[in-house]
């Protein structure tokens, strides 16, 4: 179970780094925590006195190591990725504001129709409806174009 928890925390940290990558110190802290939690590193900790998990994390979080590591990361690439992410989020928010329906109403309507279909027609009918809706949406996106498509193609 601890390995599953560590794996989930690792993916959560990656998601936070992707969404909120502006704070390089927070990204560095998560990297240090997961580097110390790695199995290869855990085996080395505690073999010498004073070299435990907390001591290593404290040492790595000193200004000297943090500054050295953050300065070595390709800041230009990270800054461009942050700008591209902000532009993509702004584009999606504009597209969401341009819709005629409130997203809460649309999601509630989809959930209600799904429940009614599940209760009265069964699981197979719901599965068929979901597949038909997915194929229809894919066809519409391909036909009309992606409103919040990848920003790297426009660069």
C-alpha cells in the first residue's frame, strides 16, 4: 500500500507542477521529497549516523542547494511552457464564456438523462448511449475544429 500511495503522490505532484509551475521552489521541494522517497535512496538512508530522511531534506532545502539547482534548470523552456499553458487556459476560458449554456446546467442534464437511461433501460443502453455520444462529439470536433486545441501547433 505505501508504494501505491507514493505512486499516487508522484502523479499528483506532476499534475501540480504542470498546472502551477510558476513557483519553482515548490517544484523543487516536491522533487526533493520524491527523490528521498525513491527506493534506491531509501536503502542508503540511515546507514550512517545523522544521515536520515529529515536531515537530507533539510540539507537539500538550504538556500545554497536550492539556488544552485533552480539556476541549472532550463528556465527559458519552463517560462515558455508557463506562458503557453496560460494562453491555453485563457483560450479555453474564453470558449467556455462564449457558450450559451451554463456548464452546471449542462452537466446536471447529462447526469439526469444518464440516470434515467440506466434505471429504465439498463447498463447496456447506457453504454451504447455513451459510445454514440463519444463518436458524435469526436465527429463534430473533427468536422468543426478543436476550440481549445494544442497551442504548440500555432508556434
